[in-house]
């Protein structure tokens, strides 16, 4: 009797495990590679739309609250998202049978993850941390020393993990262990490193985090609804439910929305001012010229009945069009990459933490590409327009010692005297 009970218990637990795995596998309808199963033909589309909409409202509401709270809270949100992403991706190739014979092996993956986090955020936010500690001399010196040797600390933490990995290698499990080692580094490069650019954007001004994230969400929602009601032409076999009607409708909606949102966000100093430290105090700054409206005279071919002869547009609105164009044409390939990845592993979603959407990774696959583009675009085309006397003076006072500041002053003074002599 005891053996029968034990056997039935094992069979029941095995059946539950298989049922869980099957719930995340791709159904025949979804995996139809010929592209005939479209949203417009889905019988359960209204029920799934309601679940998806309900989750979206909660996510957007929570997102708006975090934006209101400020830079540090947004950073904390990004870190939490990265941890959940890493958990979903670590579990994707995890094999419970092998892990039972490798105690502490999961901990090694997280060791590499948090070492990468310390390195990346240490590089991005080092100066912000120093600015926060300037009041107390002891903590200022301690922080400066830690930042100075931060790269060395991270390197030896990584070496410690590398040695840890070598020492835990077991016979007949080499392939699994090296596969997990490579998979961990892929997660760090593709998922963590790309999404970390988001934090750099946040401290340049919440605007450069909020606008790119918003246009991705708008593009996703608009493409979904256009495909939901009008989608007839399949876009790509990799994702059968995506249609050309959804892509085109989503693109037009995204470009218009980005232009309007850029104008709206530019009114708030909380969104446009860069954060120089890690405090939570309110921000006050002189708006950069990129956020100030400029008047443009309309050309002669505009009809005479048009009431305006001049329009006012902020330079950042022109930049928003480039961001929207990328969000419409390039960023969706992040989602297609994720779709191909899921099909390779025969799963429907990376997780089930968000009803109607899947896991965290399913929701921000496009956001990673967008964050990198926003960072590169800002530093290539926007920050050049963002220099001012106050910004340069702030950089000099923060980054140069007193002696270096005196040397710079003397050189400036000598340069001005030379120019006056030449002019006379």
C-alpha cells in the first residue's frame, strides 16, 4: 500500500509538472507557420483583449505613479524588471534533474548577474553618487576611493565566479554546465546590458526615458488594435498574428503621438531637468534650448484659408519624430527576435507573471532596443545642442580640483589678454 501511494504521488506530481509545461508550450493555432491564423479570425479575441486591457491599465497606472515619484524610484523599477527578466531567462534552460546534482549552481548565475549590475551601474552613476556624498567629507572620500577601484573590484568578483565555475565542474555534466555558463553571459549581454542604457537615459532627464518607452507602448497597442479589427495581410511567418495593416496603422499613430507627447512633456521641469545626484528633491533648472519653442513661417504653397501663417514647434519635437520612426520600423524586430527565440524552445511566453501578456521579458523585448537607440541618439544629436555656460561651469567645479581650476582660470585669463593685444 505504501508503494502504491508513493507511486500515485509521483505520478500525480509528474502529471502536474507536464501540465504546467504544456500550458506554456505553443498551441497548434499559435504555431501555425503558414500565417492563416490571424487576430481578426480568432474566436476568443474579445476575451483575450479584455484580459490584456485590464492588465495594461494596471501596468500603465503603476508606471505613471513611479514616474511621479522620480528618478531613484524609476531606477529601482528598472532593477526589479531586470531581476525578473533574468529569473525568466535563467529558468528557460534550467533542468531540475541536473540542478539537483549541482548544489549552488543557480547561485553562481546570480553572482555573475549582480557583478555585472555593480559594474554597469557603477560606471553610469559614479558621478551622481559622488555628488550625493559631497556634504560629508568622510563618505565623500570613501565613495571616491570605491569608485576609483570599482573596476578592479568588479573584475576580481568576476574572476572569483570564473574560478567557482571551474571548481564545480562535474564529470558527465560538462555540456550542461558550459551551456549554462554561455547562456548566463548571453543574458548579461543581450538583456541586462541593453536595458541598463535605460538608467543612463533617466538621469539625463526623465523625458529621454519616458518618451521612448511611451512610443513603444503606443506602437504596440495601436498595432494590436489595427491588426485586431483590420488585419488581413500577414507580415511574417515568424509571428503569424502580425499584419501589414497593424504595422502601418501603428506607425502612423506612433509618429503623431510622439510629436504631441514631446510638446506636452516639455512643459514639466520634473521631466526635462537632468538629475546630477541620487537625491529625491524637486528639480529646478533653466530649460535647455531644445525644449524651448521656435517659430516657423509657413511656406507660400499653404492655402490662403489656413488661419495660421506661423507655427511654433519645439526642436525636441523634431527629434521625437526620429525616435517614433525607430520605434515603428526597427524596435519591433526586438519582439520578432523574442518570438523566434520562443519558437525555438517551443514555448508560448517567457513567463506568466502578467495576465494576457506573458512574462516581463515578453513586455519589454522592444524596449531594450529602444533604450540603446535613445541613448545613442541623445548623445549624438541632442546633447550637442544642450551645452551652456552653467553646464560647463558645473562640470568644471565637480570634476576638477581647486588647483586645476586655478590653472584653467590662469590659462583663460592669458588667452583673453593675448586676444586683446592682437586686437589693439
